C-alpha cells in the first residue's frame, strides 16, 4: 500500500510546539532583561490572569495558531538551507510582532508595555528559533536518510539515462526512499553496446567488474553511484519476488510501461512512472519522488492520518497484550516446561512487508523437535498450496493425552499473545496478513507476493473467514488481497470485533 503525502496542519506538530516554546522563552528572557530576575515570578504567579505581559504571551499563542492555519509556514521546512531558514524565521517574527502591535493599537494600550521587551523579544526569538531549527533539522534529516527508515526502490531505466535520473533523484538533502537496484530497460542490441562501453571503462580502470555476461561483456553486477545493476526487463519480476522491494520507479518510453506497472502492482509494489509516460493504470495520481515528476499507482492508497490512527491502535493493543502475556507467562511457563522441557517461547523467522525478515514470537505449543518432524508429515498437509496445516498434529504438546496443553493454547489462541511484542515493536500490526515462513516465501509465485503489500497482522480476513477451515492457499491469498484493496479503519475495527467472536467460539482452530 502507498502512503499519500498530505498537507495537513499536524504534519509538523513538533516544529509548531517548539516554535511556540521558543517565542515564549524569548519573551520571558526579554522580560527578565527589562525588569530583573526578581520580577520573574510575578509573570506566572499573579492571581490576576489578565496582567499586561501575561496577556501578550496569550496573544503570541493565538497569533502562532493563526499563522499555522493560514500561511503554511512549515511547507518544505526540511528542504530549506540555512539562508532560506534565516529568511523564513525573520519573516515569521516580523508577522507576529506586527500582529501584536496591531492588537495593542486597537486596544489603545501600547503605552503600557516596554519597548525593550516588545522589540527585543523578536530579536532573541530569531536567534533561538533559527538555532534550534538548524540543529533539529540536521537530526531529522539524518534519521530520515538512515537506510532502515527508507523504502526500498527499484529503478527501471535505459542505460543511457541512469546518471541523469540518479543526479536528479539525489539532488534533495533528504529522501524517504533508497534505490536498491537498477533494471536496464534496453533492448538486447542496446545492452550489447552498453556492455561494450562498460568493458572499455573497466579496462581503463583495471576493474574486471560484473557478475553476469551479456554477449562477451560484463554488465549485470556493475554499479553506478554504488547502486548495483541487478537485471533487465526479462528477469526484473523475479528479482522483485525474492528481494525487498517497496516501490518501483519506471523511467522509460515504451509500449510495455502499462503492462510492467500492472504486473508490479499485482505484486503489491507501489509504482511510480515518469510523467512523460501518460499510461492508463488504476488509482493513479500525479506525484513527485525526490524532485522527479511521476504518476504513482498502488493496490491501495492510505493517508497519513489512517496510518497514524492504525499505529495508535497497535500501540494500545500491543501494550495491553504485553502486560497480559507477562502475567500469563507466570502460569504458562512452568506448565510448558513440565509437559516438555525446553523454551517457553517459540521464535521463528517470518517474512513481513514486501519481503522483510523479522522474528515472530509465540508460546511454544509443539515439542522441541517439531520442525525436524515436519518433513515426514507433509503427506498429511490439509492445505493445497504453500502453507502447512493438519488435523491432530502429533507434534503438539500433550498429543494423545486426555488434556493437551498445546491444543488448549492453540484453541484459545493464547499461544498468539506474545506477538504483542512484535506489534509494540512495529514489525507487526493488530490487523494485517499472516506472515509466511521463509521456506514458504521462497516458493511464492509473482502474484503471491501481493499479500505482503502491508504489515503482517495478528488477525485478518483469513482468520475471521474460517482460519484452518480454509484449505486452499489461493483462497488465503485472495482474502489477504481483498483486505489490502479495501483497507479502512472501519474494516480494521470490524475484523477486530469478529476476531473476538471467532476466538471465543474456537471456530476453525487447529
């Protein structure tokens, strides 16, 4: 799913709050300079709320809010250089001062106030505001540009245009995306020529370069600005299937563009197409990626507000679930160890959004040698496709006994509670798609990857539609894609409520 960039008033709430803090601190410092430190308590402790200077502090807050609502002072703030920031800070303080003077003039109360405070405070605020913005923006840019915080992008481009596109792409000081690979959008004849040029270049530099030959020359594996050339149009889908790819930027002129875009979208990958390619693809919007004008399309588009609300729900349930898990562990841990000595928790690598690997946590419900015994039980797999499920699994703790601890934990879904750790950490969500194992993921076909277009969840469409009663993996894929295509906060709430009903009714549990 693709997150739409919105111009919302709360987008830079941190700057709004810090600017207000700077203005009030600057006013307070100017007040102390004029009247001395011994007069400072009077500004805050006076029983009369409408004292002159306290009234100015309230006026500053009101004008600050008005500026935010009507002038968009934080538009492009992270991209401004020092000179532009000085100019913006100066303008902002002039407007605030003009507003204060106008209000005091209309009240005919300007004679009450010290000119040193009224004109000294904006000077102090310019210094303080610019200083904090300069330092804070450097920190934010550094955080945004960290590889772990960036989306992984695949660039599809002819060899001759690579340098021009990359120059434009990395012109910005900040980027929420990183290009992890380049796909050459050239014909075989053009690739032969490009490989010849590259071979000559490598020869001059004494570099053999490349890991795969086109004709007699190495080209695949060669790097441009430390970004590897990972394939051509013939093998790009396979690269996207087995690697982490969140977005694709297509910069080519060809009749194939529309087909390429739709193929990537079906894999759950967001597609950006150079604006010169006016193709007909669903849910397309005009956008900019690092200064490059593009047409963007995805399986679904979500807003910043939706993602923020979804994350708040995750934090709430994750925190509550973690507390419950910790309390239950006191009772469950000894029971598991007595039934089958070994780890209390089961930890396994799973595949998350667009192919990212993470570790999932559960209460252990199977004997310690369960993974080794799986191969001999594959013939009893009730699922048709790339998942493993079976009735009366002999690997479950307590199998064949009057009371099976493992079966109880599974039927009650208590074994899933430790995934609250994953939800709180952000590797999972309350509602999403169930994450496959690494071995299952390695066998995925192209259209299967589409179910990984969103963060994996503790529950989802599959779970409320029958859980283990569904035996066709393609049906699981269909349900997961249905959730991604129709995502909304209302749908998440509906799934959460239905999950409680399914769990309490033990419907479809194995």
